[in-house]
C-alpha cells in the first residue's frame, strides 16, 4: 500500500472518530435536556463530562500509528509551530542554506544532465554502444561500414544493431529555410531506439542502399510543427538538404530529438544518402564500400536475456571471422552504456573543470553550515529557559536534541526546495543567454529527475546534520539548575565555538577570493603577454560566398582568389585553414621515417607558404613550404622536431601518416619556432602542411584600406562575396574566454562566501554585545568611556580574525597551484592578489565587528541595570 | 507546551478492566459509544464511571485487535452513530479475560481472608 493511500485512509478514520465523538456529546446533551437542563447548559455540561477531546483523538491515533512514528510526527508539528513563531529566524536560515544548496544542486543538475542521464528512449539499459578497441599502433579503433553490415547480418546477441554519422546544415521546405542538425542512419536506427513515428513511416531496409542511395528523410515533430506549419500532407513532399532534394517519408514521434544531451537533431536520412549531400558521390560510396575504411558509430539493442559480456564475446568472434577475409588484425570491441560518463574521453574533458567547481561550492556549503550553525547556537541560548523547562519536566536530553535537529531538518528541506528551484532557474537563464543558437540546443537535459531530487535531499540532510547537531548538543548540556536560575551571564564554551566557526568562515572565504583574484589577474596578464609572434599587428580577413552557393562554385572562386592574391598586386597575404590560436584543432598520427615504432599525435595546421613571414614566426632551420600543395612538404615546430629527432637534424627527414598500406609520406623542409597554437598556456608539437584553396587571409597591416583592396579583388571575381575582417589579437580574448568565465564564477562564489562570512561575523559580535550588555552597562556606570568599550569588543574579535586570515592564507597557498594552466604563466603566489584579498577581508571583518561595538558603546547603563 | 506522554488509561481501573466490561456489555447486542458508556454506568449502579476520553482509544484498540467490528447506523434519537459489535474473536477474548479475572479475584479474596483470620 502506498504511503499516500495509507495517509488518506488515516485521515478518513480520524474524521470518522471526530464525527463519532460529536454524536456522543450530542446524545448526552439530549439526555441532559430531557432531565430539564437548558439547551446551552446541556451542551456545555456534555462537553465537560466528555473530557479532553483532543487527547482522546490523539490517543486513538496512537493505537494505529507506531509510537515512534507518532512521536516523529509530533516532533515535526512542534518544529513547524516553533519555526512559525520565529519567521525572521526561519527566513534567514532558509535563505542562507538555499545559497549553499542551490548552486550545488544546479551544478549537479548540469552534471546529471550531461553525463549521468542515459539516452532518452525506452529501456536505455538494454542498449549498448559498440566501440572498436584500437590496435597497438593505432590512435582510434577502426570499424568500417562493411564490417558493421557483416556484424549486423550475423549477430544473434543484438535484436537491432544500428550505425549513424552526424550531419547538419540548411534545410529548405517550400519558402522556409532553417538550419538544423541531422544524422545519417542505418534503416533500423529507429527500431533500435524504440522510437515510433508521429505520422508516416520509418525507413525501409531497402532504403539503406549502398549502390544507389535513396533520397528519403524523416523529420522531427518539432521541425514539422514549428517551422513547417504542421501540414498533414507533408509525407511524400520534397525538402532540399544542401540543395539536394529528399522525399519526406515520416515525422518522428513528439519530443524525440535524437539522443545527444547537448544538442538536438531534427532530420534523419539513410546512411548511404550522405553521398548525395556532401562532396563527390562516387568517392563517398567507394569509401563506404571499403572494408578497411573509416570508423563508424555503432550501437545496438540487446536481445532479451543477453548480457553485455555475451554480446561482446559474440561480436569479437564475428569481427575475427570478418577480418580474416580482408585480411586485417581483429582487436575486438568494448561495449558501454548510453550514459555519457561511460565514455572515457567525455569524462576526462569534464574532469578538468568539475573538481574545481565542486570544490568551490563545497567550501561555500561549509561556510553556509558554519553560519547556520552559529545562528542556531545563538538561538539556542535565547531558548535556554524553554529547553531547561522541558528537561526538568522529564524529557530526555536525546528527545530534546532530536526535537532541535528535527527543526533544523524541516528548515533544511525547505531550503533545499528553495535552493533547487532558484538554482535550476539560474541555470536555465544562464543557458539561454549563452547558447548562441537556441534552435540547435536541446532544452531537456537540465530537468529535475529523481537523481537530482535525491542529491538535493542528501545535501539538505548534510546541511542539517552539519549545522544543527553540535549546537543542539551544546545547548542541552548545561545542568538544569544552573540554566533555570541563570539570567544572561555569558558562557565561554559557546563563545569559543562561535569564534572558531567565525575563523573558519574567514579562512574559507580567503581561499575562494584568492582563487577568484588570481583568475582575474591571469586574464589581464594574458592580454599583455607576448605569444612570440606578431599577433598584435595582423588582421584576419574571412571571405565567403553567400549561403546556398554550391560547393563547385565556391571551389572555383577560392582558386581564382588564391591566384589573384599570389599574383602580388597586394601586400603579402598568408592563408590559414584556422586562426592562429584556437582550441579547435585537427590532430594527426605521424611516424618518424626511420622510427618504425610508436606513432605520435601532432596538431596539424594547414597554412600557405607565407604564413611564417606574415605572422613573424621565425624559421630556426631550413625554409618555408613550397608554393605548391602537391609537394608533400611540411614544416614542424621545435617541439615536434625534438620529439621525433632529439639528436639529429630534422631537415630532409620523413614523416608518415595513415595505415601502412595507404601511407602518405611528408618531407620536413623547415623548423619553426615554438609558438602557442591551441591555448596560450601550452606549447604543443605542431606540423604545418600546405593549404589548398580557401582559408582565412592574414595580412600584417591593421588599416581598413588593405581590407578594401582585398575585398575589391574578391568582388571582381564574385560580386556577391562577403568579406569580414578582425584583428588577429581577438584570438587571445577568445582563448582566455574560459578563464574569464572561470574568474566570473570564482568571483560569484567568492563574494557569496565573503557576504556569508561578514554576515556571520556581524551576527556573532552583535550577539556577544547582547550577551555582555549587563557587564558593559556596569563598566559604563563605573565610568568607562565609550572608546574603551568599543576597544574591548573589537579586541575580542581580533583573535578569530587574525587566526582566520592566517589559516586562509596558508590554505590558499596550498590550494591555488591547482589553477595551474588557467593562469597563463601568472604565479599562483602572486603577491598583489594575496595582499588585495587580505585587505578586503580585514575591512569587511572590521565593519562586521565595529557596528556591534558602536551599539555597545551606546548602551545606557541606567536602563540596562534596571532591566535586571 | 505539549509534551508526549506514554499512552495509558487514566481511569482508576486496573489494566484491561475497561476492555472486559466493554466486551461483556456488547455480548447482549451492538451499541454505540455513548450508549455503551451509559450501559456500563447503569449496570454498575453508577459505581463505575467510564470517562469517554478513555473509552474511545480503548474501542480503537479493540477494533485493531479484531475483537469488535463497527458500522455506521442511526441512534434512537435519529443521529448518525457508529455502533460496535462483538466478533467471534472478541467473544473468545472475553472468556479468557473473565476466567483470568476470576482467578485473580479469588486469589485476592483468599489473601484478604488469610489476613483476617
């Protein structure tokens, strides 16, 4: 029986009982009227005779509810009443706790949505993602489309085994033109996921035709409704995908946007039809027919009762059979769950940021608990008499402690709800304002699911225990006699706990603020640091044809433009596939010619011959690339040269990439100085290859005139060409974006911590003054000056402030090296940051103590002493 | 301030006496709560006064134990009341209680006599 039905049943039973008792009293009153009493007297006497009605109901309830449960219920009701009596206290506790729980809950929601949640389809646990294991000399495992089809046709362990590849681009339906993400899938893809169609049908097996691809498509319900106006007649109509006509055969079921958590897809086409959309169809089909080519994404739904291990064993055997015929070594597969966290690459990406964020927020949570603990402690003192009475009436200490903890629990749970609501709201706002294209963003990943609720409740419990148990034990410890008799003489024990908590708060704020300060300084530092080439003097000019221009047209244009630029009517112009410093990178595996051993990962940059000249990157050895893309020449940077040939002259050496049977060999003609290419803080081994046509134009001239000259040269070839220019130094701003974001996050968290610490300090000293009111009154009556009183109070604050700051400094010195590569060479022990933050903390701590001290100085001894 | 108390019958009766009298009274036929209290009062020549405040928890206990069953019906004064009826289990419980009570009573009587002589 569910708890709710049980509770409903109990409520009905209690209503019955109340009705029954009402009837009893009425019957008695009627008897009394018969005996000659007036109606009113009879009613009153009947009630009196019945006795305590509430007690009767409560004791009847206890018959049905286990005693412990009913006493928990009492605790809760008592706690609710006691909280309702002190709304200001309750609001501040809930508010402070929510500040701690909210950010953590939001972070967890993000973590959960992007890493923990399985694919949003029916029974995701029976789906396994199939990853080929790389061989000893490979970076990635290979699984060709032909091999996939062999596995699919022979497997018994999988009910469906599907493959896919990603795509995206403009889609035109009648007059509507939208940009969407798409997927090219095997015909059984939707069967594998268990996703049905809203209207129309799924793909037929014959539509996955690798000899003559079929141009059919399935669109999402959202695309159909929001962008195409939900025409029922759309089945059989034509859309243009990158200028190629596709016939719509189905609209997928409502709410299905494919399975990625960070994006949504609105268009699906058969796997072979990729050949119709991108590039040369024959070339594409030849690649799909190569039994050794490519690495295909594959996932399958396990047949009922088959374990993942059994399915892996079967696939390994099948792969071995298949590869014997090519022939090729089989390395087997790993099968992983659909939770993104089971992918090691995804995990290692996230792990670079997550621990720092969690650490910072956990520190805030600690602060929050310390703060709330202080509040509860202070309130415990003002409740001394109540507690003492309860203890002296025979309540066990455990029972009273339980009562106090229950109150804290109620507050924490409320705070958890408030924090989660606020956190999710902030997260949504944050995502909406930072995502560039809401059309492509998946709105769903940041939902509150059972995992998020469980996490929030756990956090609330932690907050409750951490903030209430110690104060509860403390406020119930002192002997009853002392407590009932006591007025408001201070107790040193509680004072010490409070000042310790205060020092801890200051120390933690110090750590967080130093981190924030360092990150901010690092961004400023990065903007001034010299990357080793003339980044500040170069302009980057992008030239492209308007959207919708065919690939052929743009190829012809870029060739013509390249020839025009190299004809030399313009200042030296270099071309590069990517901008100078960018996180987006192409990687390639290369083997040194003589060294038949392990291959190395290099960052590949496609550039023109003049790249080094224009950017001012010195060539320390050899010459630049030949002005001919067909010469297989490369320039490597110093790091790459050292990695491959530590002892030898790299010039003339060979670098080989690709599989041994289809290897491409390059000759090293030059060595360039090391400069950062992916981020400001790292130097990585780089290989510079010749760029074909196209690319970004780079010119060492910041004047608008040079842009005009290049633009007019481009427009003389294609009048519609679109030209945009920007300083290359923007790369630095882009590269430091992450640190900038991190510094904002750190400031938000750090200031939150500072506010909490200041409020906490203020509360503690305001309370101390209150506690010592009588003592101060006596002193002033005996002639103490206001200044002396202020000094006494501030002196009490000195130790915790100094201890807190000292401990904070030590902790910060120990913790900040973690920030390492986000600092762009700024020392994690940057003195200016430490000094500035210390000053900031000292000032806020002084403000927090000075105000209560001023108030102490204004105490009127006459009033205070009369009050006793 | 409300402090929880251990559940107990606050009448001066010994434990179980109220239950026994209720079961005995209901042997003659179903009754509602007020009528039950009145019947016990009259049968004892008004020597035993049942406080309704403890009668209802006792009735709930006996309902839970399965000695009684309850149903809504109409009183002589045409009022909606809940009437209680003895079940077979209740009848058996009454027999056990009465024999135990009689043994106890005769034991007490012997002690009292022994003290007199």
